[in-house]
């Protein structure tokens, strides 16, 4: 019996040429993980651990190794097929919308990309929920701050009507108030049945929001389970302490 999954990574490996001739560097090594529909799932790891490479492989921006590189499925469809991405919206870690568009132009463009109708009232509501003034719709993106850019990208995802959100460091550039509002909005989407898969360095946010979490280190999956299970496994009272015990134990 096949168990439904939103995302399934099976033995995913990705290598690059190493710094020295004839050597290889492993960005991902035999990474295997299932994410169920309706999960709010956090992927955590240090810089260079393989989080963004995994997302790039998932979205077919780069290929897993041709030999023994494993497989990736999105709602049961191979990630290599364009239709596999029909049900997801994605926000990259370094998000920079076209500077010459207004906020409204960008949201209308993304609505077309997502094959959704643009709704001005819905756009205004989402912007307000993310603490971005509706007047930003009339401004050119070149006048936006980093935080405003991030809110615009998040709004485009949330207006897409998709079932799965892939968010790479979604709180990047957000001030404390905006982070709190974003967490509330993501919780509401998750409560409505949407699947959330995001990377984050803010382990307290992961502990607060996620039903399940995975820790990646050196391209390898080190742990997958609930935040409580991670903390219990390392006799820790916080995600930060459990993470350090797992990937950087004191010697």
C-alpha cells in the first residue's frame, strides 16, 4: 500500500567537482525523507549543509547525480515532469523581484504564472496580514526595502491558491513584528490543509510551528521526527540545544 506523500526524497545524492583535481564534494548523500500532505515541516542545518541544494534538486533547477542519484516525487509525480510543480508555490532564499515592476504588476504577473486570477481585494488583505501597506502596490519595486521585497514574494505565494509552499528562509529580512505575523499566516494556511516545507536558521520558530523537522548536516539526513523527539533524544530543553548536541557535540 502506497502512503500518500506531498514530497518524497529517496536516496538523493548530488556531487560536485572538488577543489582538488580528481576529487568530489558531496552536497547531498543518500538523502531519504517523506513529507505528508498537511505537514508543517522544517528543514534545518548550518550554512552549506545542503538545504538549498535539496530544494534546487526538488524544483529541477539542478540534477541529482545521474548514476545512483535517487528519485524525488511531488504528490506522487516525478520532479522531472513539469506537471509535478503544478500544485506548489516557491520562494527562494535570495528573492529579488524585477525592479522595474510595481508591486501590483508583480503580483499580477505571478498570478498568471500560477494560473490564478488576480484579486485586488485578496492582495490587499494578504499584504496587510504581512504588515505591508497596500500603497506598496503602486510603488516600483526599486523603492522597496529588503523586508518589503520579502513580504511581496510571500504574498505572491499565498495568493497562488497552491497546496504546497516551498519557502527557503522565509523570515529573511523581516523585522520581529513581520516575523510574528508571518508565522500566524503560515499557521492559518497549515490549519486550512496546506503543506508547508521551509528551511530556517531560527530554530525557535521551527520548534513553535512545525509538526515535524529534519536536520541535515554535510548533505546527510541526521534526524527526522517531531521537535519534541529531537529534544528528548538529546536530553535538551530547546531546539537550539538539541541541534548543537546533534551536529556540533562538545568534545
